[in-house]
C-alpha cells in the first residue's frame, strides 16, 4: 500500500488543535503561578497560607512540566509528519511508512502525557471538594 498526501494530511489538523489546547492550559497555569507568587511575596500572609500556596505552586509546576512535554511531543509529531510528506514527494514509500507510524506513535505519547496532566488536575479538584464538604 502506498501512502498518499491525503493519508498524511489526516494528522495536520490535529496538531494545531493540540497546540491550542496545551497552550491555553499552560497559560492558565502560568497565570495562577503568578498570582501565587504575588501572594507569597506579600508581608501580611500567614505562614500556614504561605505554606499552602507553596504546595500549590509545586503541584502546578508538575502540571506545567507535563504540559511542556506534551507540547514537545506535538512539535516532534509535526516535524516527523513533514518528513513523511517529503518522503512521499521523494518517492521513498518505505521511509514514508516508517515516519508516518512514528508520527502516530509520538502523537499518542503526547496525548497520553496530557491525559496524565488531566488526571493530576482532577485529583486536585477532588481534594478541594473534599475540603469544602
């Protein structure tokens, strides 16, 4: 079976959407980290509140690290997919097949990394909800 441009084109719309989702989530976490920094730097913050904010910052930092990894995998998917397009152009079907399989695998890794980040987020929401109850 020969790969064609239309097959490879299946991945192209998904990659920018992944960047958009990851970027928006990343921006939200960054905004919250800046809020925490401002609160921690205030002199009138109680020690227990300061400690809680530091814990939240560590947690958000872990989430941000996972998001950056997911973004890097998305970028790598994009590059590999472009390499696949070039391989088809050059008539190198074996290489195109290998690159397409690799692009799909790296995209799955990106999505899996994002799912881990989502699970961390959900655990944090459950913790907050338990405190509210």
